[in-house]
């Protein structure tokens, strides 16, 4: 009987120790019921359908159009052809890059580099949150945003058919607060890049916006454009 009591006490000590170690991790978990039918999205999803996406980008008062065409797959590789037209200019800068996981393109021509730097901070910026699949469902959290001492969550805050410059589509609004403003990204399932965004800095200055103004995606599921 004494040995059984010792075993029981030992078991309680072990369970308590494991619970103590696990507790800091458990309290940081957010258990959210998500629909079983919820789709998942990641940067590049749907690129195999070879859409052509034309954006108007405004970054720190620099405005330009970026015509992005996802080219046919070559084995396991795919390239992106980008035609950049600065506002007020009739000259177009052409650059073709091989698509990588993080949509980071440092090795481009000197003419294209300033615009790719701005694309890196705007249209391609969602790679920081969705290089792995994330749920497209209202309330789904996509990541932590740290701005100085402030901690915010990026989450899906709205879902529905929404009007855009390229037409109407079912979209998912991702947002997080920064100061008095709300930073927003709009995602359409099976399109490889966000279709719209507006982002402010902590001082309330609008840093960038982008809008998908034209879309050719005849093979993309769920779209007829």
C-alpha cells in the first residue's frame, strides 16, 4: 500500500511539472472554431492558372501601373512577367523574374529596381504572413503585428461579394489597427496576390495603396473574367 501511494504521489508530481511547463504555451493558443469548408490561401495560390493582373500602385506619392502576367509552368518553375509604366510616362519597363517562395526579387535591371522595391513593400508584402496556407474565414487570425511596443493581430474581419475596379468578387478583408487607422488587405481565393490594400504608418500617414484595376483569369476557378 505504501508503494502504491508513492507511485501515485510521483505521478501527480510528474503531471504537475508537465502542466507547468506547457501552461505558458497553452495560454497563448487561440482556439477558434472555423468552418470545415473554409478554404486556405497562400501567396501564389492559383498562379498555375496563368492570370494577368494589372495594378495601380501608389507608394509614398510615387504612382505607377504594374501589369503582372504569370507565365506557363516550365517543369516545377514559373516566371512572372512585369510591365511597369510610371504615371505620366509613355515608357514601359519590362522585367521577367522567376517566382520564388517569398516573392523577393533583388536581381533586376537598374531601371526596374526602384519599382520592384516598392512592389516588394506593397503588392508582395503579404508573403510575410501567408507563405504557408492560412484560413479564409471570418475571425481567422493570420499573424502577429508588432509596431514598437504595440501588439496587434492580423485577422479576417469581413467576407462577402465586394466591388473592385476590376469587377465584383467574393473577397476576404484582412485588417489590423495601427494608431487611429486600420490597415487593410483584400484577398480573393485562387488569385495569387492580394487585389487591394491601404496601409498607414504609426503617424497616420498613408504609406501605400494598390488596386487591381484589370484582371484576365479565364481559367481560374470561381472567376469568369
